[in-house]
C-alpha cells in the first residue's frame, strides 16, 4: 500500500537490531525521512503519561489513588459521588465513567484544556469510577494540570526531564514543534483526488499533551523501547514496568481494531497502555492516530522484544504491521 513516509525500529535483547526509514517527510519538498525525522505520536503519547505518572508517584509527588478533587481545585462532574471518588488512576485507565470521547469536539476546535475541563459537569456519566472502560482524551489529560500543580513544573518540561533526557531521546518533545529550529519533521498527509496533500503538523490535539502531544523520531522510539524493557536501569525504578503492565480494566475493543490480531483472547487497559494477550504472551501496546499520522508501539517483556512504527499518511499497513511482526517473531 502506498504511503508518503514511514519509519520503524525493532529492539531485541537490549539492542536496536533494525531501523528502517522510507519515503518523504513532505510530498511537496521531497526531503527523505531519516532516523531523526520527527513524527507526531498521537495517542502513543499516552504511554509516556502513564510512565511519567508512575515515576512521579515513586518520587512521592502524588499517589495514583489520590482523588482528582484534591489536586485540581474546582473540579466537578455531573454527579457529586463521581466527583468525590475519581482518582488519578481512573483518569489514566479510561475508567472515569464518563461517556467515551467526552468533549473531543472542543479539543478539535482548539479550545484550551482548562476551558474544556470547566465544562466537564455537563458530560453524561454512564458508570461510577473504576467500573467501565470509556476512552478519553480530555479526562486523561487532566494529568497535565495535576502534575503541574504538584511539582510546579509544566508537563512538557516534566516529560523532557523525567523521560526524554535520561533515555537519550534527543529529538523528542511535547507540544508544537518550532519548525524553524527543527525543520526535520514529517508533515501529515491526506489523500485527495490529486494525490497526497501535506497539512500543518502543528495543528490538532496539542491542547491535550498527555493524550496526544508527544513528537518523536524513530531513533527516539528505539531508546524508549529499551527503557521500557528494562535496559536503562539507571532510569526505570523497580515496579514501573509492573505498574504499566498490570491490567486495570477489560476493554471490549471493536473488531476493526483487532482484526489483524488473530487468534485474539483478551485485551485490557492499564495506565496509558493496552495489554493484549496474544499467542500465549502478554504484549503491551498502543496505537495513535491524528489526521495524517499513524503511530504504533508494542513490546513483549517475556520475549524481550519491541517494535515501533511511524507513518505520515495513514493506510491499512499501520494496522497490520505490529501483529504481523509478532506472528513472524513467535514462529
């Protein structure tokens, strides 16, 4: 299937064993994708938020079981019991009980997170916190003001200091990219009648940094996977991998998301990560999509292997890439 640009990396037994890049950053300027080309990670950003929250908990900044109302003054949901009982862990596991994708329309309209959060008391609630999985970008991203209030440090600086810098993710950032300082960015593309058209890479979903605001190169993703698999022991304290690899809620995913993962037994969500049980093994996974971008990352601790795939013109290849890799690897 045709695509404008893509990159992938595979890590195994503590080493980056393969990195491949393909195609162009921008269909109009024809610059090639290389190992340091930035892509937007979209919802793959959620995995960084889950790890960051766990690191902050280890530092004693807050507990994941702290109540949101204690860290976010004025926070209110439609139901007072839900308001009182909601914890940081509920936010990061999509178990707030709010109807799925609450206020994504306002995110897409470019509204500021605080402005949107002030209206959460308008959103219908389908269950008490902790009982039902319902995917969220706004609720998930309340980690940003909570972490800032607890540390005094902006989210984009926290993720830089706690994750990107110690792991040697030299290209990565959170928030809109300054294209004059770093022109090596893959532009998102949409397919039109006259072919692929590049869009502005700085638009969309940067108002919800924990949910969708990270940018990274494929070189960065290799370092991220090595860190997650425990090869940066100076960085990852004991218990962080356990924390993100522990299922918190069952997720009834639609068939279209998992049609290439067969035979498929169970899937759960933890803290910014999906947990798949596939061919008798636990795979920790997340995908991301923002108009013109697809990102995929997955690792299997028992087999000591991980893979990431980034693309700047979505098509079905992104959905097939990771499960096909594991099929071949497990054989």
